C-alpha cells in the first residue's frame, strides 16, 4: 500500500511558514525518509514533488539534506530529530537573473 509519508512524520502548522513536516517520534541521524521529487521534464524545474517534498520548509540551519539517486531526490536526516521537531532543508529552487544594463 502506498503511504505518502513515513509513519514518523505528519503535516502540521509550521513555525517557519504555512504547513511543514513534523516528527511524531525521534528520528536518528542518517535516516532515509523517502522520495521527495521524481524527475519529469514536463514540470517546472524538471521534477514533480511528492508530499514529502511539498511540505518540507527551508532554513539556513537544516536537519535534513537532499540526496540524488537516479531519477529521484530523496530526503535524509543529517541530525537526530526529536518528536515534535520540524524537518527542514536548505534549498534554492529559483535563480534571480540580474539585469546588467545601467538604469535609465
């Protein structure tokens, strides 16, 4: 049976922004939480997000990282995460193109 999230996670209000992923139990360092994005060039940025990828918030001090595996992006913990703690990533999906012309 398909489960959109590991049993150790819920989608809940975030202190960072909107909704986020919160741990329901302690999750050890180096835990593979599953697939967050699937490569598909028909979608913006070339990936389609799973619920795992759609609800994880950005921070400058993350407790998870993205690991590329073939046509998938997976989320792996880089620290122990306690029950009630929000899972976070450092990510940058958008590039700002600066206009190099002088102002008129």
